[in-house]
C-alpha cells in the first residue's frame, strides 16, 4: 500500500474509534467479566418483596433452631400411656404455631403464600371434608406444610364407642399414608371434643399428641379459649377457614392479620412437629 493511502486509512480508523480507542461503549456488566456478573442481582422494588405482597410491613424473622430432642416416635405412644392433650408448647423460643383444619382448598393462592413466606403450617385433614381437594394439599406439602390427622368423617368423638373412634382416627391415618406416604403423629379431634376413650383410641393409632388450640381467628380478631390475653411463646393457634361465608375474609387475609399480631408481640412462626 502506498504511504499516502496508508495514512488515510489510519486517520479514518482513529476518527471512528475516538480518543478511547473503542468503537462502541461497553456495558458495565461486560466489563465485570462473566464471574463477577454472576454475583449481580437486579434490585427488587419493595412492593415486589414477598412479605409486602402478602400484606406485611416487614419479613417474618426466621425461627430459632428447634430443640435437639427428637419427637416421640409414632407407635410408641400406647406403651407410654395416653398421648398428652396440648394447646401450647412449653418453650423459651419466641415462636407460635399456625394450624388449619381442612378448608384451605377454598383459597387457591394460599399455597403461594405458604411458599413465598416459608410458613411452617400444620394442616389437620378430614377425608370426607377434603374430598377431591387432596391434590391441593399435595401442593401444600411440597412447599413445606405438614399434613396431620382430623378423622375420616369429622364426627364429635366424645361419647362414641371405642371401635367407632378408633375407626375414625386409624382410618384417616391410613388414608394419609396411602395418599401422601406420611404417617401422621399429631391428631386434632373435631370441634376439640374428646374423652378418655378418644385418648385410648388415638394412642392405639400411633398418635403422640392430641392438639387443641390456645386461640382461634375470628372476623373480630383472636378469640382465646381461656379468656383474653396477649399471645405467648408456644401458643398453638387455629386459623379458621372462611367456610361458606364468601363475603368474609379469605384464609390469606386471616393469616395476614394473625401474622401482624404475631410480629407485634416480637414472635415468629415455628414448626409444630419439631416441638411435639
């Protein structure tokens, strides 16, 4: 190439690249390199954060590490006598426990709430009430919910003969085992109604604890079973379903209201199975 033509080519290239020597600007992420770029996370607006999406003003604190003591094995309850009846857990951990009786299938977005907030909830299921909703509870279990026993047909057990009570409790135990591969250790009698026969039948069905509740949600707020008081560490709470009242608050709304009260008392939500 002649010297004059070469000089012209070099001058053109200099004008195109500019003083920095780059034909185009480089994205900052590209300059960080592939390894550095992997550590960059897009900023998530506050409105998109899970706790705000579900009506909370701050995230739920993570529960403390549960007790190292393993729970009493299912099947061992009978040899040790009747299972205890509990509406709270004796613990110094700042936790309460959220429990639900059937009904969650009426609020399909509840499973999203459990997953995004990582709520360790316990669901007490009745076969005849759940019906075709077992698929829904399989989704709940896949995001961390515990599935427990609430009888086959939801009768009031108090006063029924042993054979009938045992059939209700053991029958639902077997249903849950066949549908989900779980053997529930915890049992909640319908309406909280039980007698000594219930405890004997529950023990024979491998139940390690009969679970009642210290307080339940209502449209007006929490209703305590032993008179009004503030939430306490270890309280077992029943989040009532909306039933057939479509105008009332949904299960998500009831849960959100309760979680606000829990946070207001400086508490968080623990996993009931870890404490019983």
